């Protein structure tokens, strides 16, 4: 298991990992090193998921998921250095979105700016009831550049996204839930257990099926309905000759839990 300076990886079992953003003294703010660590982690998963079937991303502690970009590190940066750093952050966000394994964000506190964007790049969000969200970039003379204008709009609609991004106004976990950004809101102590319960439900299913379904949903939403249907059936047909498809049917008829191998 690789060691990361700004993240910890907990092996729950062979199929589930908990990835914790680990800069609690800086509210888990995203600095250059965290960007590089995240890119390394997610690109390694993309190249070879192995037995991994679900990832939970959360922040260390109970106050912050991620407070956004580390403005102390950015203070005094040249334009060129800023752009080069941001390319790393862009790679991180795309690596999360493109991860073949489902990624659940367990937002345990403040998710501001890049932290909110990182959560929105995950497949879905569970939030602690004290969590707060905001896209505050316009207060700093920039704008969301980690997928915020795209992922937030797709989750909550264009008009609501414009209001939140243009005002930089924070919003609560309950608002995130009612608007469609978050899937569940839970008391803080129940957040990770609930995310783990869902991760185990995902991990119990055929991993190739889960990956193909995830990709079909995400990519299909970028297409017309007819193109999305064509993409879906291509993904479906990839599963027909798999051992897991045969095991699923066999287990059903034998009235036992399936033993999926990802083949």
C-alpha cells in the first residue's frame, strides 16, 4: 500500500477503501502535494482496480471535509505557478470522475470551493448534518475551475447553481439534500457507518456490472437519448460473456449468494 503525505488509505476489506484527506490543521485544504497524492491514488486505481469495488472519500476529523485550495500556499504565487498548480487539481478532479470504481463522498464538515467541487466529482454524497457547502471562488477574483460550474449545475439545475456560484453563499447539508446534491444527511457519528453500509452493498454486486452501469449513466447523460441507449446496450453486451453473469444466474437458481470474481 503506497504512503501518501496528505492522505491516508484505510483498508476496510479487500473490496473497500476509505480515503481520508489528512491535513486537519489546515481544514484539509487542497495544496499541491494533496493534488499530486490524489492523482497518484486515483490513476493507480484506474490502471488496475484489482479487487477494489468501492472507495469512500472523507476528511480527517469532524470539522472539515476540505476547505478548498490552500490560500496560504497560493499567497504570492506567480501566474505561471498558479496555472501549473491548477493543472494538477484539474487532473485530480477528472481522475475522480473517471475512476472506474464507485466513489462515495462522506462529507464530514465544511466542503468549500475546491472541496465542494471534489465532493461533487464523486458518484454521490452522504453528508453529516453539520456539513456546510459553498463555492466561494468569485470572492477571490477567480471562479470554480474544478468542475463546479458543470457538476453543480447538473446536480441541482442551472438557476440554483447560478445563484449559489454568483453569490458565493454557503448552504447547509439539508439544502444540499433537498436540491439534489446530497443523497443522504446523517448525524456525524452515523456518517461513515452509513457510507460503509452502502459501500458493502455495492461491493456485494458484480464489479464489472457496477463499473459498466456507472459509466453508462455518466456518459449517457452527456449524449442524446438515442446515443445513450446505444452506449447502454454496448455496455450491456460486454457483460453477457462474463463468468460473473453466469455465476449470478447460477446462484439465483441455486438459492445462494453469488460469488463474483470480476471476470
